[in-house]
C-alpha cells in the first residue's frame, strides 16, 4: 500500500496553511509533529478528501483519491480533533449508527461494535450514554468509530488527547498491532507517544514538511547539542533567561538543567543523548 502526496497546497487568501507538501508513505505508523498552526490538521483533512486543496494531488496505490469517490472512503478511517457525537446515544448505539453510515452490514456491525468496545476498554460502559462519559472515554469512542470499517488508511488527529497514561499505553499497543499492512497517520502534541510507536516522523513548520525520517535518524540532528548542567538554585532563573532550558529537576539544593545549545554552555556541562522532544524543542525554540 502506498500513499503519494504530490505538491499538496492549501491557501486561504494570502495565508498558506499547507505549502507544497510532497512525500510517499507506505505501510507503517507515521507521527505528524508541529506547533499549533503548522498545518497538520489542514493536511490531514486534505488527505481525507474533506478539504479541497488549492493545488496538488493525493494518490493511493496510483489512483487519485478524489476520483475514487466511495471506494476511497471505504478504505479510510478518520478521527478529527473534535469528533461529533450524539450525547444521548449510548456508546453501542453510536457505533452501530456510525457503522450504518459507513455502509457496514448490520450483522457485521454488531460483532464489530462489540469487538471494538472491548478493544478500547468500554465493554462495561457500552449501554451508558456518551454524555455521562469522561473526556478520555469519549475519545476512546472516537477511536473505535474510526476503526469500524477496518480501514487500510487510518488518520488520527490528536487521538491521545484526554487519555490517561494507562489508556495511552493501551492505544499505542493497539495502533502498533493494527498498522501491519496498513498506513496510520497520527498527530499529537504528546511527543512520547510518537517516539514510542512511529516508524517515521514528519515534522511540519509553517505549512512546510521540513524533516522526515525515523526517530533515531532525526534525533541525530540534535546530537552534541543537548547538555546537562548542575547549578545552584539561585542561578536557575538567569540560566532560563539566557539559554534554551528544555527541562530542570531539583536535587537537594542544586538544580540539573537540560540545555539545548550548539556549543558547551559552561564548564561542567555534560553532553546527553538527544530525544525526539529535544529535536522538537530545538526546531521550534524561537
């Protein structure tokens, strides 16, 4: 399976939301990283054929997706950042309703709904109204509806928003298993989720795709630029004012600073292995 994105662009007046993005994605999990306003959601909506691009095209296995019509929708699963639901429906009723909209036969829909409620940990809440659910439970309903038609292309916009750590681990394991032979694209601000499951990371900045590669390949770009420095607590503020401090932790009367710098920031600073979060902060630290 291959998704080819060719010079995809979306412009609103003078503002370019997505700027000539081109890449080829094959089976696996792709993490989309970028600041708010980087164009991630706009790109995902164009990939779902919900939003018409100003220019450029998207191809799935050589076929232009808008020309595929219903055939493309049958292969697609999508969780928007704020998915719509009916608060007075139970979780089971909502999934059965969504299955009907997707044209899934009733007998298949019933078994698939039961299976997915179990997968997302909502079996015991299947008959409860969605309006009584916590934010994390609602998000799990959204994930389940995106998986109803067993899509070959799964696009998830902030899927882990509202999930607690245990739920996030469940989600990551589920997506890792699901991605075999499929393409999964997910956008999230929780860098550790992408670091844990993404086969490749796509870094977007101001509408452009600025980097793409494995986590290990991309973090090499931050090697030699991440340092730990232990300073007295009284010096913490001055260091935060003059350097890019990614993290700090207190150890008694001392503070250990994680600093992003092209060169050794001070005598006693120790070079550290770079993480995806370091790369992210380095890319957007201005």
